[in-house]
C-alpha cells in the first residue's frame, strides 16, 4: 500500500484554497507545490494546536504572499531599470552557468534512477511546463491518475535526490 504524507482530499482542498486567491492556474499549481514542499520541511515543527488543514492554509498564505512579492519586485525593478536584468545576468553568468550545469547533472542522475513512467510525468510537468490537464490529455489518463502519478514521482525523486545530495556533503 502506498503511503503519502498528505492525502489527496487534503491536497485538493489546499489546491482550491490557493485557486480562490490566485487567478492563473499555472501559478496556483506552482504555489501548491511550494506549499507542499514547505509543509514537508516544516512538518517536524507541526504541534497539532490547529488542524492539519489550517496549518497548511497558513503555509499556503505565506507562499502566495512570497510569490506575489517576488513577482512585484522583479517587475518593478526591471521595468524601471531594464539594464539591471542584463547586468545581473552578465554578473552571475560564469558562476551561475557552472552551478546550473552541476544542478542539471544531479537532476539527470536522479531522474535516470526513476521508472520511465515517473521520468515521463516529471519531464512533462517541469521541463516541458505542461499543466496536469495537458499531461492527462497527452498520456490519455484521468486528472486524478496524473495527479497521483506526479505525487508519487515527486516523492520518489525527492528520496533519490536526498540520497544523491548526501553523497556530496
């Protein structure tokens, strides 16, 4: 039997909570993923003084605020000072390229250790940028099946990633 940290009903409720506050479906999905990651990282500090759903909603509110704050800062900064965007890219260029190359290598190692089904769904979601609905159409699966496969694939990736990063530290 498969074990998941948060059940599908809770994830769906959090998704709806976020969707009511964020218009763009892709942004809402990104915030949902950030919320779940933050929740996993903060789970040891969960004291059960409130319900799990209330706790997750609090995390989601922070993730929504962070998302819009970062988006606003980038928009304002780069619209008023467009040369900064190019300057930042150039300044971070060589070092950023090395870090990006190393990160891509580690991601590739982790992805290659997963089953083809997990690799495929993660590639469609995060590399090609497809929505869950688009993935479902492409793979001829239901939305629930894609959501479930994505959830399991993320968990498997995370486990491999953690093992791989432990080797480096």
